[in-house]
C-alpha cells in the first residue's frame, strides 16, 4: 500500500520536516493580559499538543501596537511577549517540533480604539467598510491614515525588530503575513491602494513595500528560514476586491521571488469563498503558481486528508497547511496515519477565553502530549 504523501518527510530548504502536514497560523485571541503575551497555561500546551505537525506556524503576532486589529492577540514587540513565546518554543522543541512565527500588521482592518484614538495606518485613506471586534465590542471600521514615507520606514523597522525578537524567542524561522486583506495585501490591491508615489500605480510599485521589508528581514533571519504568505484570489471579504491587475500583480511578486530569493517557502491560499465569478486561473491557485515557482509551495484553505494527498501527488504543492482541523484535532498527523475520523470543531470557542475549545480537544492517537 502506497504511503500517504502527507506523511512523507520533506527537506524545506535545509529544515528537515518529518511530514508535510503543517499547522496553519490561526488567530485564537487567548493572550488576555496587559502585555498581550503568550501564557504558560494556555499557549504552551496548545502548541505543544500539536508538535507532531511537520511545522507549526504561530498565530499572527503583531509587530507593534500599530499592527493590532483584534482583541487579545499575542504580539512580538515587547519583552513579556518574547518571554512568553520562548516558553512556547522551548516546549515545542522539547516535543521534537518545529515552529515559525507569523509576523503581522493588520493595516486598516483595525479601529482607533486600539490606538489611543489615533487612526489605523494603511496605504491610502480608504475605509474597508467592514467590522472589527474591539475591546468595546463590534464596531465599524473608519477611514485610515494614508501612510507617509516616514510611516512606511517605521513599519519596515518594526518588522525587522519583530523578526529579531522571534529568533531571540527561539523560533526556527518567520513567516511574513502578506495575505488576507492586511497591510501588505492592501498595498498590492488597487481597491485599497490609490497612491501616486513609488508605492502605488504599477505592480512593481505596489509590491515595493513588501520587497523592502523582505530584504530587510533577511538581513536578520537567514533567507532560507523566511516564509511568506499570500492570498491572490481574496475577493469580497476583509474589504478587498479583485480587479484586472490583481493576478498580474501576484504573478510578478511570485515570479520575482522565484528568480531572486531563496526562501523557506511561499504559503498560498486557495479562494476562501464562492469563486463562480472568477476565472479558472484565479480559483486554482496551487496549479497556477507551481510552474512559476520552483521552491517550496505550501497550500492552504479547504483541504482534508484526501485533497491534501492529492495536491501533493499531482505535484502542485509540497506542503499542506490545515487550520480548523488543527483546532479540534491536536493529533492530526496520527489521525491521518491511522485513518481515524477527525473531530469537529466548535466555532463558538474559536476566540473565547480559557481552555475550552483550545487545549481540551481529545486525542485519539499516541502522539499527543498529554493535556495539561
């Protein structure tokens, strides 16, 4: 019987992974303390329980207070956060796991409530017309502040410092979150970027900020320990709409990454929602970008065991990241190996306080570190 491709080892540009099942980054809003720091009682067991993944990618961790857009999200920019993450990485490594930190800035998907009344920063002063959950409850977004050249430089430096902090905290690498309608994605997209300077207009200009940050980060983290995440077909959510320049912009970005960089991986998402109005090329992301990128492709969104094995067997991806399945199946690798049915997740506890829906899902296989 042929071994499942998901269960085969993989050399991720020098980092040996025991399997190709990746824990995707997921916001879980459990950093309920004044410092927005990971905690020993919640974050340590949560990530350690899932250490049999080929690689864990942490929840998005904001690079500064300006990068915050959700309540109780752990950051990567103060001493308490570094100390908290260090406990997580030490425990994951002790369990023979590997873990990258996802570095995050939400841009305009935020609210003045998070910024002492100041406006969120974004490429242009365009309201995404969505809602965010603030400390005072659900609120509508506002028109953000268009970033000055000085603001862009400040934010670049924040990503660099957060990358340094991640390495200090013991992470094996970092992933730059350039996806899902957040800051970098806002620069890429014509519906959120109306700039007429070197950071807007052409696809080269819209990608400039991202490449400047990447070039700066790779000076403090080995290039083969840097991953990047994109969602080329994000449409109709997070205040983001596709236009005629969207896919050509991502083609340019990914083709340039292929030619000029030696990254750990690119992490791509298939469409999150109905794509009946999109072209085939826009709704089959792994298949579109496999010929354009020779390095490691990690694919996400809508995959189960069968589909995950299939996308690898077809040669369209090397790794598959799972999100919701990792919420409710800490022993997902063992479940796939033994063909044990997966447990359902409870969406009502995705972002709620405490252990329920976080560290109390039952394991069915022997890999799991015992629940704490």
